[in-house]
């Protein structure tokens, strides 16, 4: 028992170290393109409830649970800072273009980014738990460290308001789903009925957890089917399959009802007609006509015009090579060892594989519109990390000689060190990482999307703050509002679309700050480049200084 407690303490200590590292650097990251929209969903849902005002555009289909939770955290902070006289609705009537909107978003970002990383910690802990289940709890801590070394997941952990919370809770649900299946299969027959017992409580709570995942992104509902399928597959070969699996339908019915009730609660837009809303949401999100274009293999392609290998190729280019090799070894090892695994290990294996492969397969086969690289499928990475680490640990455990084990550990550290070096040199843009097979960041310029969310605009704006003359005019090639969070008050901003028509009308601004995305950096070709946000010898954002007639 002391050994198990010690293993738990190791995992907790590693998670604590990860937390210290993350919370000490969270302030380094810029603001993503979608951040203002995500924050505004809370306001729109409030107005739907309080005033009956329809949620605009397609936002009625977007999960609001995480954004609402972050808003609650912000409001709690403000109550402590300002006291009981604080009015949480003071920004309710702000109009578009009001500087106070930017200030309100900026204040929320100070809370939301740390809150995002806090939720991301559940993913790191859950990967540790999967490794602990499959390879032994004394090694669980290695799983958490491994996920840190997935640069794209680590980078997104600080600012991504939808994909990271979804991935974190999805992976947590995978772990707890495995324990739920174990509880089902080990329960004596007399307890297989609804009532005041643990199975009833666990089933009800698991439904709420799945609803929370669904409340972030609608695809979370697949977890209900994953658990039922894993339960069935683990029970195969049993002498009494009916007793092992099919007698549990009341628990699954309870789970489904609790999921449905809380999912409806988490989506105010569903309250008028939940069933119609659910199917409309599935249809919309599976056929979403994103208006932008992807830079993929040197070509600009629409979200609906991508090849079927778009997602697999992105994963191949952005997951560190050593983890790809270990993952393949892990799949082979799981097939080889499966019959020897216990109930918990089998359930965990099946649920992890379902997490990795099911939704990507549906998207690829169904030709769903995809964009922003692998971002929408970040939930795949924790499972890949867990299986890769499990494979390495099983191989390590098979080594009989101590000297050989030490050599294997030293070799592993050598192979992992370039990943850590890349993350340091990319910081705070780890989310644009490309592996060595892809040639790194510098070799992918003009071939693949990189800083598609415009985080580097912050660094460019900070340069302008230091070097621009008072009252200089600035235009942004990218998201128009959020970079202004970091601007000094005397700068004047022109809208690159409405005011300047992307350089086709009016005088150029004094400074043009552009993302390297959708060729925005090519606007104002005659204005000299005075600064570039560079990482690994490759530009992520550009500042141009333009001469004006007056």
C-alpha cells in the first residue's frame, strides 16, 4: 500500500511541477483569433435567457460551458477585488468599436488563460492515470511528462478555449469510464439494480461528466457509446455475457438521462426544442462551411476541398517522431498482450483507442470540413502519448540486466532532448511546432499553416509600442481588435478591410502589423519591413513602416 501511495505522490509531485512551470509562463502567450468570440458567447446566452434575444449567427451551436466557467472565475475575482458593490453587468450595453470592449476582454484574458491551463492539467493527470493502469502506477508520472513533450498540446494549453478543455475532460472521461466498467463487471449480481448504491451514483455522475464534455463540444456524446461498447467487448468470452453486460441497461439508461438533462442545461439555445437542436447541431458542425482557406502542402485549399489525408498528414508532421514510433510499438504490444490484461486494463485500452481513432475516422470518411491543422483533434494526442509511453515502459520492464536498462533510459533522454530544445526556442509559440521529419518550422514556411491564430501579433505590437511615434496610425493584418489589447493608448487604429480595403484605398498607415497567414504579410509590398517576430529563423509576424504623403 505504501508503494501505491508513493506512486500517487510521484504523480502529484510531477503535476505540481508542471503546474508551476505553466502558471509561471502563462502570461507570455498572446491572444488567439477566436478569443473575443468565445468570450462573447456567455453574453449572448445570458441575453437569450434574460431577454429572449436570439443568439447571433452560428453561435447557438457552440458549447458555452467552459466559457461560462471562465466568466464565473473572472466575476468571482472581481467581487473579491471590488467588494459587494461590484456590478457584473456593467459592460452589458457596450457598443461595437467601444474601447471599453477591448479593456473588458483584456481583463478576462488575465483570468481565462490561467483557468484554461488549470483545466488542461486534467489531461496531463489523466495520461498519467492511463499509463498507471496499463504499465504500473509507479510509472504513472512519466505519462504526464510525456504529454508536456507534445509541443502542440502544451502550446495550446494556455489559450485555446475549446479544444483543450474538450481534450482534457474527454481524456478524464476515458479514465473514469474504465473504472466504471471495472465496477460494473466486478459487482455481485444482487447489486445490479438501481437504488441507493455506488453503481447508481457512479452511473449518474458519469452521465454528468459526459454532459460536461458535450457542453464544450457536441462530439462529447460519443463517450456514452464508447463506454457501452468497451463494456461489451471486455465482457466477450464470459460464460454469462448477459449477466456481465446486458443486465446493466438500467444503469446506462440512467447515464443517458443524466447526460441529456445536463446537456440541455448547458446549452440554453436547446431549451425550446432539445431534440431538433441536437440534430441541427450535429449537422451544422459536421458540414460547417468555414470561409477561410488552409495552407496545405504549398496550396491554399478550402475546408471542404482538403484531401482525406489532411488530418493524418498534420499529425505525422507535428507529433514528435519518437512518440510516433513508440505509438506504433504500443499498438502492436497491446494486441499481443490484450488477453493477459485485467478488466480495468482492457477497458482502458479500448476506450483510449476509441478516443484516438473514432472521431478522426468519422471526419475523414464523412469528408467533414477541416481547418487549422490538427487543432480540432487535439483530444487524440493524450491517448497517443499514453500508448507511446506504455510501450516504452513495457520494453523497459522486459530488460533483465540493470546496465541495459540504464542505457535505455540514457538513450531515451537523448532522443527526447531535441523536443525540449525546440520548445524552448519556439516559446511562447510551441503550438506551431513541426517535427524533424517535416524539417522543423523553417522548412515549412509557405507550405503549411503555422501561427493561424495570430499569437505573434502581440510581440509585433509590443515592438510598435516601443518604436512608434505618438499618434501613429496602425493597421492589423489579422484579427482587428484583440492585438489592440497590448497597444499603448496613443496609437490610432485603421481597419485593414473597412478603412483600407487591404491596401487598395486611402493612404497607408504608419505601421502595418501582419500575421503570416492567408498572405496578409504581402499587403503593402512597397513598405519596408522594420521588424519580424522570428522563431527558428522563420517569421511569424511582420511589421512594416509606410511613408505617407503628409
